[in-house]
C-alpha cells in the first residue's frame, strides 16, 4: 500500500482560506478582538489600501492565477493585519506607518539594471510587467522580531528578472536598493543615523532559486505602499528584513556588499539571515513565533528555513544556514 507523507510545509488546498471567506464580518470582529495594536484603525486602513489599489494603473492585471505548488501550513493572514502592521523605516521606526506610506508616488517608477550585465538599462515598472509572467503564491513570512504572517503574493519569479538583466559570467551577487530621494514622502529618511538607501543583496544562486519572488500584488490587488509598492522582494526562507521594498535598482557584482541592517548591527542581522530556530537573536529566542491576527501569547514552533528546507538547503553549508550573530 502506498502511503503519502506530507512535507512539513504542505497543507491541503482547502485549508488555504480564500480572501472572500476570511474577510467576512465575523472574521474581522474576531481579528480585531485579538489585540489593540492591530485593531486600532484596521478597517480605515483596509479601505485606504483598497482605494490606493483602485488608483494603481495595474489594477486590471489582478487577481492572477494561483500557482498550486506553493502551499501553507496555516490560514492566510487577514488582509487588514498584513497591511496595517509593517516595518518600513523610510516612513518611521514603528509599525503603524500605513497612513504615512500613502504619500509615496509610485508612478513614474523607473528601475535600473546595471553593474556586471551585458548592457545596462532602465525600465519602467509597467514595461517590466509586460515582459514577465504574473502568478499568485501563498508564502509564509517570518520577521526577525519573531512575528509571522502568511499572505497571497502576486508577482513573478526573480529568475525572470535575472534572465532579463543578462548578468556576466563573473557576477556573484545581486544588490538591490530602495527609493530614498524624497524626505517629504518618506519622513524616516530624516533619521540621518541610518545608512540610507536601504540596501539588500542575494547571491545569484539565491536570486535564481525558484522561491525568490518579485512581488507586485497582494490579496488579489496591486501591492500597497506600506507593503513595498510597486516592486518588492519575497524570499520566504529568510528573515523579513531581506525582503527589500520599493526597489529602484538591481546591481550585479562580484563583491559581496554591506547590507543595510548588517551595516547597523552585524552581530544581530547577518548577511545570510536564514530562518533558524536554533540560533537566537541576542535579545530574544527564535524558537517560536506569533502569528498576526492572533494573540502574542499563542506561539507556534519556528521551522528551519521557515519550512522551506527542501527548496533551499542545498545552497548552504552548516555555517551558511545560520545568520552571522552566532
């Protein structure tokens, strides 16, 4: 008799709650009762996010077909939680930056491709979207602060962008930067002690891994500014600070860069930043996590590589699978 053993992250498709189900009144009331931090202003922010999405010139592209290969072991996080509890330091060093993020101008939005490529060029986000294949993926997201969510991202594999860039044979890293030129739109830029612009990087092997995903939408709509409009990264096996938002450049190089948080606190935020329950942050345990929309007292075990071991473990040795704060 054949016995099928489900993988650690796998979940029957019917358990991935559709948006139209979990967004009903009963679910919203249940979520708002979970705590004052997430409840405050959640409904107005949801409406603001919907209004922003409606004004996005790509709104007619969504929703896109879901890729069934990528499944979850938990319910999708209610939308109002995912769009109202955000880390985006360019708008402030707190979680409630959703309203101020609406200042961000997302058109025109030019993206530069440079460095060790066959030909450097710039491309507008709308032209880029015409060259890629959009799909939806259900991904877990694990913040280094020990909170987590599960969301339906829309976008395209990062490998498609790498292929478009045509890196030269010697290129080893892809360096990405967030927009940082307008302090009136992004007041957090006035905090001069941070090493702006926000900079992150992956190896070429990581960038072309099938999980690396360029995000342009969420919950069947264009991604809102607080979540990284119009283009962000999702690398679900790494801590969330690696998933850079509002990207304006991709530079291919043979030199490993110093990334934003690595430059600030190398012993706390290493370059690799792979999720590992056995390697604690200097100030808290990474063995468990709490889920947005639930109580912080109700924690679940953290999984190595955030549950994506079978997709990514081949890229790392025993040291590479752990952040540098060991």
